[in-house]
DNA sequence: ATGGACATGTAATTTGTTACATGATTGC
DNA sequence: GCAATCATGTAACAAATTACATGTCCAT
């Protein structure tokens, strides 16, 4: 298949990038792979989008596919491989496309930003949960880095370097959340000191406090 | 206006959140504000989406609007204000909606991940540019934190705490990029040492190297 | 008077998700 | 035999961007 109309969205390149690192993969495997490699620094597209991207990459001749039959039955499984043209196009994208600004949608911080509307312990809970999440991601990235680190294939040096970046990133994310939590606790402490002071100075409980 | 059909996307809450912090704002002003406050931790929607979100928030009675005329002409300018219902809905969202995982689309790291396809200095350039970007963002966040920090309004404590988080975040982003740059330089150094070693041991230049 | 910022929106398109349909294989 | 996982996709919808249209105000 061939169609003109150039320059794909970044997500397509991400999928093609996976195929450039791995060998022959099915859409399903690609999604699983995205969940444990891409996900650390680039979001993992849904199944349906992976299939859609593969279709588009095929139309551009950046990938080829063949249907693999299981020994016994007819359970077809379409396996994709990057073509030389695909590899070339990918290299061109890496080398020449303008780099988009990183996209961050941090819903935890969005909620913290609206903390004045939150019930007392809500932000605390959210941040504790987020610290957990960051630590889990860090551990997973570290495990992957170690697993791939044992491989001496020079093709892996960049993915491994990026995995190290990911480990540090989630470490920082964890620490940043801890710092914010400490800041908020500090704020709470200041508030109650002030409350106690005013209570002592008026000699009566503050009627503004429920 | 009133329509049922509950639970808006996060972006709607982000826009409503801005209105909860500021007073009366136009769509245009909202976009400008998003660019210098929201942008640090949540992406800034396009103009057209801001307008679309405002329409939707209006349909939910979460905002009201009025058209402000300039002294002389008819240049209408629609100004939006959050309603009590809007504030309540926003508080409910903060307190009770499940927190989505942070979304990160780091196109710089995506390119680094494909570094084996990049020309020698390309990654270097991308990373240096990214370090610049992170430093600029850090500076802007720090300036905002200082500007708002002078304000003693207790409504601002949470936005200011989040701004401090942003300052640290972009600081970390900068350092992480520097570390990765150092890692890659190290890799290059190792490679050329190996090259020189093999050259010396064979007593002739390596023909594999162009 | 002209270009740039202010200002508001619509239309077309793209990007991405969720829900659905379908069926095979594998382990218990 | 039955649930979970493997596997592939389509259809409907939602989210978001870009391009376009339109006009004002302000400084040079």
C-alpha cells in the first residue's frame, strides 16, 4: 500500500519506534510493550489506536505484516515488521522534525491547586497515593533498566540511558510530592498555632472555627 | 441554561478552577492566564477549546456571563464568573472524583530513546535546548511564586505551594536532562576509547569507522 | 494607513477513548 | 465446564487542534 500525505503525529513515530527496537510484533504485543516501556516517558495509546496507527504505518509502507497461523487451527495473528523505508523515515523524523514541548497533565497538582476547596485530609490522601504511584513506577523502571542492562547489544544503550532517566524522574516525582506534603503540613501547623494564639489572646474559643 | 449529563472532563474543571481563583474573566483572558499559571503543571488548552468549555460550563450553570460594552463603541466582550453551583461542583470534583494518573508525553525522551538512529550531535542539541526550556520554565514559575507570595490572601496558599512544586519540578527536569547528557557523553567516550584500543591492537585504522 | 495585539467565535479535521462483537486458547 | 487471557478489530463518540472569518483598538 502507498499513500502520499506526509508527517505523522508523534504517536505514530512512537509505535514505529517500538517496532524499530523489537522484531516482529503483533498489535496486542505492541500494546503490552508500550505499557512497560513507552509508558514511563510517553503515554501508552489504547489498543484501538495501536491498530489504527499500524494501519496507517502500513499505508505509508513503513511496516509490513503477515498473518501467522498457529500449528493446529486458523487463529490468525497479524505480525508487523518495520521496513527499511520505515526505519529511514523514523531516522529522518528524529533528526529533522522540530521537537514539540513536553506535554504534562498533572491532575494531582491540579487538585492541589484547588486545595482551598478540598476537605482537610483529602489533599494528604491524594499526595500519599501519588507518592506510592511514583515509587511503583520508579521500581518498575529500575527493574527494566537492570534486565536490559545485562544485554550487551549496543542497540539498547539509548533505551537503557532513557530508562535511567525515568528512574531518576520518578524518584524526583516522589520527592517533589513529599516536599509539597511537608509544605502543606507546615501550613496547617502555622494555621493552628495562629488559631491557638488567638484563642489564648481572646481567652475564648474562636467562633469562626467549626 | 441547564442540561443534565454529569461529570465533565478534567479540562473543564481546570477552566472552572481558574475562574474560582480569579474574578470575572473573558475567554481571551482565561487563555492568557492558562498560559502563565496552568501551563506549568497542566497543559494550556487552545482558544477554541476554552470557548467550547465555557459554553459547556454555562450549560451546566457552573458559570454565568455578561457582555461588557466599552465606553464608546459596541465592542462586546463576554465576561464569565463562577456561580455558587459551579464552586460546589468543583469542590465535589476535588473531593470525590478518582484521580487520573498524570499524563506525560515527553517527546525529547522519545527521541533519545531512538538515539541509535540519530546523527551524532542531534541528541546533544535536543537536550541542550531542553535544558534551556526547563530553565526558562523554572524562572517563570519562580517569578510568579514571588509575585503571588507577596499577596497575603489565604486563598493563594495552595496555588503558591503548587508554584513552589513547579519550580522544583523544572529544576529537576533541568538536572535530569544534564545527567542524561553526561551519560551519553560518557557512552561516546567509552566508544572512542574502545575504538582507539582496537586501532592500536591491530596496528591499523579500523576500516569499519567512516 | 498599517501592522500588531485584542477579541470571539465557527467549521473542518484529527486524535484518541470506550464500548461492543467475536472467537480461540489455557489453566484450573 | 468456566473464567481469564490472548487476539483483532469496528463503531460511536469525545476531546482537541488548526484554519478560517471577522472586526476593533492602539501605537507608529
